[in-house]
C-alpha cells in the first residue's frame, strides 16, 4: 500500500512519533465518550422529563458495556488482528454517536450509549497490544505514555467538551460533533497507522480465554494486576473527594471552578512522555515504584491540607506519579506475558476500569465512615500497598528496560 511506502520513506523517529500522535488522539476521542454525559445530567433531565436516577444510566450503561467489551475485543484482536479491530471500532463509534443525537427518548439514548460503550472497547486493550508488537522496545513505553495521557486527559476534556457544546447548541449536538470527530479520527487512523505484519493467533476464541489460568499462575503478573486495580480507583476517588470538599465551605467552588481545579492537576502528565527514557536509564520496575511512591505521597498529603493552591499542587504531584505508573505498568505486563500479552493487557484494562467503577462507591463509604481525611489516607494506603507489591515483581533476564531483578 502507498501508506506503508510513504511511512517507510520517513525518518524512523518521525515515523513512530506520527503514529504515536495519531494513537494518542484516538485515545482522547474514544474515551471522552465515557465522560460526556456526566455534566449533562440536568440538561437531559429537562429534555426527557426524567429524574436524575434515570439519567445517570446514560453513563452507567456505557461503563458497563465498556468493561464487558474488553473481554470480547481483546481476544478478538488476537484472532483477527489489532488494526482491523481498532479501525472497525472507530467507524462504528462515529456512526453510533451520530445516532445517539437522534434518540427520540431516554430509553433509546441509553440503548445507543450501551452499544457505544461496547464498540469503544475495541481500542483501549487493543492499542496497547498493538504498540507492544509494532514498536521497537526502546520506544514502547514512551508511546504508551502518550496514549495513556490521552486516556487520562479524556476525563477532563470529555466533560469540558460536552459542557460547552450542550450549553451553546444543545445535547444532540454533543453527539453529532463527537460522531463527526470519531469518523475523522477513523480516517486519520486508516491513513497514518500502518497495519504492519498481521500477528493473528490461529487459536480459537475459547483457547485464547484458556490462557487466563496460565497468566494468573505468574506471581509477578498477578502483582501487576493488583496494582492496576488501585490506579483509577484512587484517581476517581480523589476527584470524588474534591467535589465533596471543594463545593462546601470554606472553598465553595462553582462547577466551572471545580473543573478548572481538576484540569490543573493534569499538568502532572508532563512526566508521561519521559517514562520510556527513565525506564531505559533506571529500569522499568524502579520507574513504576517511583510513580507509586510519588502518587501515594501526593494523595496522602492532600488529606492534611485545607489550602486550595496547595491542594492543586499536590494533585499535580499525584497525577505525575500516575503518569509514570500507567505506561510502565502496561509495558511491564507485556514483557511478563510474552506471547500472551493480548489477553494480559485485556485483563489489565478490565481490572483498571473495575477499579474506576468501584472508586466512587468506596470513597462514599469511606466518607460516611470516617470523613475526608480517612478517605484520602485510605486511598493513599492502597497505593503504598501497591508499592510494596512492586518490590516483589521480577522480570525476565533477557528483557531490556528492567531493573536487573530476574525470575
């Protein structure tokens, strides 16, 4: 194909940088859909004459099918290839987003959101396996860092986007614009992201699922999975606590000011692009441990402060730690899983978003049981526990970017 000849003619660094940029943009567009309806609750209540309990399903339905989709499309990409699954998902997401804007009632919108969540799951677990297979080892963590930044940024960008568009144009246009963006993104993906060599498994879907016991038999992989459960759990938990605390005295922030505080914390993602270089210099496990320590320190100190600028700075410290954890952890899972990395990344993604779903529930329970201080310190303690687990992770002797500890 001409695209592959054109890509090959580019300098090596420029070629991988361009692919990384497109994949990061895809991550931002796809996962923004998860958060789009969060700030539109009151708008949808008025539009459909519904209660808040009914409207919340526009988000919950997406989340549930999104998590379920990981178990479908991760193995499916092992069977039929990474690139076709991602491209098909992007086009499907675009069409479904456009159809969501035409929903005549709330039930139809919830149904469309359910299918949106399902097709969105074609990207997150698959792209990480694609990077692990297509990128040279010295560029994988950096690429994963940028893509992970896209995932994290979507939590803020998705809400800012839907708030702005729904306020000026209406709720329908949020889905129309998102659908158009997804279709343009699909074209960009098809144009600039190469298929490469198709690494398709000859095994059937059932045999792919049978890899799970083997993966869970590896102690270091299990420790990685346990660590992944605490990442988005603590992130969602922190911002749930921010919303609880900062909208009350003495802060009394408005919704727009609260969103600015949330967005400011994501300045910490500046470390994400450097994760690969740091891993090459200090070892991937050491970088993971540094990220966990940084995140735990930032989150733990938040509980001791009632000064808004200090809280913002500490949230930046926390996000900086998270921005190191995610790309190094995914890369580490790929190294440990070997030729089973597709299913391993699927399990990682599933556990990651189970943590995100559990975050608000656990945080609300902690708030009722002991207040904000107890909630912040408990979330920090989970990260400290993850740090302790990371001390027992050992990597293969023939892998680069490790800290030299071997099985």
